[in-house]
């Protein structure tokens, strides 16, 4: 799950400049030394830090070689697979880094693929073909998670979506 901040519409010059920088962003499989940065970014982003296994992560590096984002394909005990732990460092949010990570992970992920996200991010993931699920459409893992999130969400005034890409 990633936090995408709303942005104003870019001018043509800003758009081409941003695309040039995105062309220089490197995506690679994580290595063990990336794990502290992954864990710190996940916690900073307010994402569930359980199930973080560095070997499942894809990381994004800036043109200068700095860690700027990550995401993973996370398997669950019921056989489902989740696009998970998607996060971008604050200075790089809203610039297309999350999109690059998602596209790379989707290219190698079997279907169906699930994800959970904050309610306000549903439209962002719909752009990639994900659709919102009703509880009776969810795998057992996500059904249990959804029930727990509903209880916690009432306390925090936050909704959680479960989405699926077929």
C-alpha cells in the first residue's frame, strides 16, 4: 500500500522534466542490506510492518543511487498473493515512482492478485485494473483482515479496501 499525495496538474515542461527523471530511476530486486531502509520507510508510511521479507521486495533508486521506494509480492497461507508494502519516500511522492514499482511488480505477478489500501487510494489502484471486493468475494485471509480492519477502522475513522486484479 502506498501513500499517493494529490498533485496539481503539471505543465508540459514539468511533465517532460518529470518523465526524464523517471527514465533514470532504477528498479532492482532488494538485497539484504536494503532491509533497514525498507523497514524504516514502511513504518514511516504507517503501513502494517508484518510479513516484511527483504528477498520479496523490489526497490527503486534515484538517479543518484538513493533508496526512494519499495514494494513486494507477499504470499499468504491461503494461497493468495498480495501487492503489498508499497511506499515512496516523501520527497519523491507524487512523481510516478509508485506507478513504476507497481507496473514492474504486476509484470511478474500471477493472477489473481490482491491488495489492501486505505479507502482514499481505491481510485489510484483502479487505474491498474484492480477492483474493489465485497467480503464474500475475498479469500479467507482477506476476509479475516477485512473484519479486523472494520473494527479498527471505526476507532481510527479510517476505511480499508480489499481489491483484486484478475
